[in-house]
């Protein structure tokens, strides 16, 4: 089983600090009820925004469209249902069957 980042959807909007690849980041979570979309704003340890409002899309790594550099986390963060039963991220399944996983099983670059 992959490692997971817990997202408490009942506290949204909220933010927390997290260590990824030996660096501290801030993650701020939002939810747009009209579109049914969760978003994440990523900041560095000094609270400088690196990525604003990245949508959480099932099976797609967060920040994947951006060039990996020294500022972005060196691991892929992927919303997945490891049992294979889900195909989308929704309010009902986030934190229940779909989790934000760290691709720490050898597949991240």
C-alpha cells in the first residue's frame, strides 16, 4: 500500500504544512461545490505560492503539467482508489475510498 496524505474535507478550506522529499511545503485545500472540484495551492516553507489552485484529478499526479525543478515536491502525489473501484474524485469518496497517495513504491521520478 502507498503512503497517503490525509485531507480532511470537512475542514475545507484549510491548510497544513507537510514534509515531502526532505522539504517543507504548505498545502491549502479548497472545494468548489458548483463544479465538484477540489483544488490545492502549494507553497514553499517561506509561504511563497509555487502553484495556485491545482485541481485534484483522479489518477493524475498533482503538479504533473509543471516542470519538476528544485521547488516542487520530488514525489508524485496521485489521487487513487487502490482497490480500483473509483474513477473520479468526488466529495463522497475523498477520504473514504479515494486518497491522495504518494508514489513511493519506486515509480516516482
